[in-house]
C-alpha cells in the first residue's frame, strides 16, 4: 500500500511538472531558457580570454552578442510581427450573415397542435405538496 501511495504522489508531481513546463513554453519561456544557455556559454567563453568579472560585464553589456543571442532576437522579432498581424485581423469582426432557407411546404396543423401541447405542459404549476420518494 505504501508503494502505491508513493507511485501516486510521484505521478502527481510529474503531472504538475509537465503542466508547469507546458505553461512556461506557452508563454514564450523557451526564449528565456535559450537566453540563459547563451549567457552561460558567453561567460564561459569570455572567461577564457579575460578575468571572470570582466567576462560577466561583457556578457550582459549587449555590446558583444553571440550567435545564439542574435538568433533569439531575430526569432522573437518575427514572432512579434506575427502576433501583430494576427491581432490586426482579429479586430475586423464581421458578423455572420443569416441565410434563411424558404420552407417548401407550410407547417401542418399537427405541428401547431404539438407546439400547443408542449407549451401547455410547461405552463402548468408544480403539484403541491411535492411528491416524496422513499
């Protein structure tokens, strides 16, 4: 029984982790993850040439972007233009046109009788006192 409970909690945590990751990626979190990877690589590469403090300064100054940083900026820009064009088209709301097909034959008297019977049953008051079920 203890193993089943442990497995349940593990599956529940994995499900929560999966939902969290899906949420982060749906909000554009992949760009932040890639940017962090790029920064780590830049600090590593620059620290081979200069002291660590200077490497960190070079990384975050924006003057020396790496290939990954340039690619991320380009992709983000293309995503923003896609969103802008989509939102431009969303603002033009055209109401749907109503098309009413003409009836080939007029409704029969039985149709009217059925409608009257339907509305009569719904217009009746509920029984008093309410029925009790055992």
